[in-house]
């Protein structure tokens, strides 16, 4: 979850075939870093700093989040607890029903990561979207407005 490169927060997919059921690897990258403790100046002072999480009070002590894709659901398993996004596909339309994140894992960005994985899967497979989950719809409108043209009203 910790990035030393100070880039804007985003999820990156690596080594994942979205057409297949399996695992996708997402990296959480934070958006800003604090100055190093010894206040060194130089061309890359942010490489020595600690990350600052702008919107998250807590963070996972993981650098890599594995999103597992099974038929009709995506899930992330952390400490024997699962965050899940459920969907169905029918006639070229992907219907996202709900996202469930346990209370103890709330605020860690797992719901956003699941939403991004599901929306990427839909785009890669040319599905239209019917989103019945308020969380995913809000995420799409705030962060991925270019996906809105695939929504079925």
C-alpha cells in the first residue's frame, strides 16, 4: 500500500487477463509523502519520506491487494474476512448487485478496489452496466465518469 513515488492514488492492474476467472493484482498507491525525518533536500526528497494518506485514517499493512474473480463475484480476503462484490451477466449486461465490506475492514479502500476491478472487467468484455449498488454508482460518477456512457438507465 505504500508507494515511494508520490503519484496520485489509483489502482493498477498487472498480469491479469480480465476475460478469465482468476486473480488480479492491484497496487494501492498513495498521493503524497512527508519530508524525511532529517529534512534532507535534494532532487528526490520524496523517495525518503513516509507516505501521507489523504482520505484514509487507516491503511492495510500490505503493498499488494489480490482481487479474486470467481463466477458472479469479486472478493478480497484479509485476515480470514472477505470483502465482496456480487454481479450477474445476462444478454451482454453486467448487473452489479451489491458490495459488502466487513466493518473491521471498512475505510481501507477495499470497496473502491472491488468496484474498479468489476468495472474494468465489464469494459474489457464490452458489457453494458446496470448498477444497483449505490456505492459502486457513486464511485463511478466520482472517479470514472467516462464509464457512465455504458450505463443502462
